[in-house]
C-alpha cells in the first residue's frame, strides 16, 4: 500500500514540475504583457490626438477657399483625400444654413441628416472654418466623425494573439520539463526505489537484477552514482550475508554438537526457547518436549528457589551472569548434577529478552565427592578413636615423663661428674707440675741440710770477719733482689770472665756460675776485690747454698698454693648442695674457679680477656651454676681447637647480671643453631661429648630463672646469660 | 771464657726451670753450664749466643706443651740447626709424644714425666751426654 502511495506521489512529480514551470512563466509574463498593452494604448491615443489636430489645421486652412468659392468638387476631393484614414468615418461641411457636402466612408455622399454615423467609440468633432481675410468671421463648419474602434480592435487582437503565443510556448516548455524529469529523475529513482524495496524484502538477487537491467545513462549524474553505490552496497550486503550464513551454519554445528548442554530461555517466562542435543541428553527430554517447558519443571525442588534468586539478580541487572551447581530431575526420575552458567543476551542498558544457559554434567564428580566425604567421616571417626587411644597413652607418657624428670636431675649431676672425668687428666697435670717442683725443691733442701749445713756452721766458725761480711753481703743482697733474667745473667757472666782475663786472674767456673746464679751484681772493682781473697770462694759457696735453700722454700710455698687452688676448684666443682635452696653467689668467683680447672687446656693457645664489672651477687644453686660455665667454656675451647681468644664479660643489665662469653672459633652453622639446646644433639665425635651439655645449661638456667641467648657468625660466637640478682 | 759445654732447659714454668737447674747444677757442679729459657723462642736465641761464644750444646731439656712455639716445633728447629744436639722432653703428658708424628724428625733421646724422679733425670741426662 505504502509503495503504491509513494508511486503515486512520485508519478506526480513530473506533472508538478511542469506545472510549476508553467505557473512560473505566467507569473513572469502577465505583468510584462499588461505593462506592454498599456503602453500601446497610450501611444495609439497620442497618435489619434495628433492626427485630429493635424486634420483640424488642414480643414481650417485647405477647406476655406473651396467653401468661399462653393467649389463642391474641390471639397469632395479634399474630403476623399482625408477619408483615406481609417479612423475618419465621415466629414460634413456646412454653412449656417445648409450642408455643402457630406461624405462618409461607406456611403460616400449624402445629405441625409439622420445618416449620422453611430457607434460606441464614435467621436464627433466640429471644426469652425474662418475667413482668410477676416479671421474672426466663421464662414462654415466642418463636422468630422472619428471612429476609435479600429485602433482599439487592433490593440485587442494583438493582445490576444500575444497571449496565445506565450501560452503555447509555456505549455511546450512545461511538457518538455515533464518528459525530461521523468526520464532523468523519476524513472531511475523509481528503479532504485523498487530495487531497494526488493533488497528490503531480502530479495537481493532481484534487487540487483533490477539495477543491472535498467539504464542510467540518461539519468542525472547524482542518480547514476546513487545507482552505482546501491549496486556496490548490494554486493557488500550479499558478501556479508554469505558470511553470516556461514557463521550461522558453524554456530549451528557447534551448538548442536557441543559437549555441554546449551539452552536459551525467555527472560520473562523462564521457558525454554531452544536447546541443543547435549542438553536434551543430560535432562532426558527431546527438543520438542522441552520447548515451552519452564526450567522449574525439570529442576530438583530444593534448587528452584536458588536458581530463581540468581535469575532475579540477572534480570534486575545486579549481575552479568551467574554460575552454580544444581540438580535436574531426569525424565526417568533420577537426579542429575550439573554445573550451570548463565549469561544474558541483552545489553547492560537494554530490556531483558532472553538468556543462555550452559550446563555440564558433574554427576560423576559429585558422586566421587560424596564418596570422599563419606570416607572422610569414617576417617574422622577413626581419628577420634585413635585420639582417645592417644590420650590414654599420653597419660601413661606423662607418668613416664615424671619419672624421667627425676632421672634428669640425676642426669644433671651425672653430667657434672662426666665433665669432671674429662677434666681430670688435665687437672692431674696441673697438680703434677707443682708437685714436681715441690719434690725437686724438697730434694734440694734435704741435700743442702744434709751436706752443706755443717759446712756452713764450720765456715761461720772459721771465717775471718772480712770473709764473713762478704758472705752476709752476698746472701742478703741476692735474697733481697728479684730473680734476674737470663740475658742479664749471661751478660754478667761475660763481664766477669772478661775482668778475669784482663787482670790475668783465674777462678773456678763453679764460683763464677754460682755468683751469676745467685744474681750477684757487682762492678769491676767490687768483683776484683772479691776474687783477690781466695777465702771468699768459700763465702760464695755458702751464700749459694743458703740462697738455694731460700729459693726452694719459696718454690715449695708457691707450688703448694697453686696445687691447693686447683684442689679447691675441684672440691668446689664436685660439691653437691643438699640444702635445695638458692643462695646469693659471686658469679665472677664462680667463673674464675672454672677457668682454673681449664687453665692447663687454655694456657698454650688461648688468650683470655676478662671484662669484669662490679656486680651484685646472683641468686642461684651455686653447685649447678658451675656447670653452665663449664659447658659453655668447654664448647668454646673445643670449637676453637684450644687456640684463639675467649672474651668473658660480666656486667649489670637492669636488675640482672649479664655474662657474655665470646669465642672467635668458626661459629655455629645457621642450620643447627636452633637445635643446639636439644638434648642429645652434638657435633662432637662419638665419645667426646654426651650431647647433653647445652640442654642441661638451659635446664639449670630455667631452674634459677635465668635465660640464655646465642648469636653466632664465623669468628664470633657469643652466649649471653642473664642471671637474677 | 772456658771452652765448656752447655745444657739448655726450656719450660714455660719458671719454677720448673729453677728446680731443674738446681738438680743439674748440683750434679754437674761446674762441668756444664746450665742455661734456662722460659720459651722455645728464647731458647733458640740463647743457643745462638752460646754457639757464637764457641760453646757446644750437647743436650736440650724441653717441655712439650708450651704457649707460642711448641715442644715439637722447637725440637725440629733444634735438629735443623744443631744436628748433634740431643733432646730430653719433660712433660706431664708422656703419651702425647708417643703418638706425635714428629717423633722421627727430632733428636729425642728420652722422656721424663712430671713430677720427675731426680735419679731417673740424672741417669737419662748422663746417658745422653755419654753417647
């Protein structure tokens, strides 16, 4: 309908165009023709008036002689001459009393007074004819009749013919406009329109044929390019359509053969629009059966509200898709688990239309999960059972641990004795040295007392006063003096020998040796004086014996002190306190005691730096605290292979005493640093350590509310021990 | 200066040295000069001086464990410089010398344990000096 309507309107386009041309022509022509006609009219009127004036003048002048002479013939001639003018209808010359001559253009000559010419446009004019010689005297009147009709008619006929010609021309022009616009515009446009209508009906081939068949050679260039564009467009649409058809085919194949179930739902009703084969396989319905059903019909009852909630979210635009696990009721009644993913087919700002749902059968997985869950529950039961067993065992173990704790206390004191055992060898040496000295010095004293004492008494009896004084001097000087060092003594010896050589004197080497040995320090004069008197030799020997006695006694005293210090340390270390109470204890003294025990192991290669501050006594079990120092110092020495530097610092730290023991050994490797306080953990070779040392240290410190920390890097390992005061 | 011989004693304990010297002086009277050194380093320098003086050193009596240069190192050095000098070691740890790898690199002629027996000491020293 609309097409035909359009066609009507289009068809009238050519007519409209020509009508417009026609009207436009008229609109231009009419005012111009009116203006021309008016101009003509005015001009013919002017000509008529001029003609009348000229006629009047001719009548007044030319007619007078003929009238005067009554020459009718002459008058006739004159009048006929005038009557040649078409406007002049009739001329009458008359005097007052009679008509001389009256000639009309038709009747020629008449005297009939009634034959006066009549007509609408008849103009009667009376011209007086004056006497030539007496101009004031009128001798006759000439009456002329003018007829205006001929010129008027001429004017109108001209006007009509002009209108006819112009109208004809306009008509021709408008018709040709009509035809050419039809050919150039209307017909090709119509072809294009029809082609487009066909294209609109998706009939691309007929649409293209229409364009191809039609010739656009005569059409406007714009129309031509429009047609070309349309043709190109149709080609493009055809290509695009082809692609669409292909991808549609592909999609259809994918849709139908997909491994997952796919379904399209109407957003409003939740009914199936279309499903693929897999969807039907999963649910057990055929595609025909399922069409028009609601998802609710085949969803497990419990899962319906869940899905409805999701769909509400989707419809309200809260989510752009959702995914959840649900159950379908298969057509044969069994439950099918599926993982569902839905996505909307409408844009974010569009009204909901339909949505696509993809489902995957996960029944197998769910079954497996159920199985696992069941197994888990069984396992939990078993674990609970076992836990109960374990708790019982635990109770038993706790009892055992209680026993072990008792054993541990014993172990601590046993470890103490084990360390003592290791120390004993070294300590024995530490005792052997002073004992050797005591033994040797005792032997010397014994010998002197046995042999020399009588000599000394005899000497005192017999010696001259001079010699005795020499003896006293020697014995006293040397005994007062500190022991001279070896180099000094050697120099003295050299000096004494050179004095002897110089003065050409001799004396036994024994005497020189004894003089040097007792530290006799004399200048040349004194020495010569001494040597001169041979009796002085005896004085030297006596002095030597006495000084040796003194020396030996001193050595015995010092060595005995040394030995007793070691024995005291041992006694202290081995002491077991039975009171069970913590007491105030001097920590520096404690450390020094341990260093005494280790002295012989350290003296050959270990430098000990003591940084002791004055600190208050610490509260502890003294007999156990030794073990802390013994273990840490023992480990330090062992790690340094008994060569290196040991720094022991004692300082006040807030309300505690901090003891830091640093060695410059290779350090404790980082990966075992956290294990060193574990019982039975040791890096020493089998038999070198029990592996209990640091465990016991920690235990002891726990017992006396102390704490321990260790920092270690190669060349610097520090144990820090805090003790309460 | 008399053309005598010297015995050099080395120990890090000065009282050991005094005691040793007393024993030796007592026994040898003046026939050997008895020199003492508190360390192996000092002993080597004394031995240098003595040999410069023209003294023979037939014997050194040395401790085994000492701070600084140890007994074994010292005796190796002694054998190197004075091949004819014999050595007696006085030590509290006799077993350490027995297991020492340096045993055959030194001119060791005897080991005396602390505390020493005077007669045993003199006997060993005499033996060394004779042969």
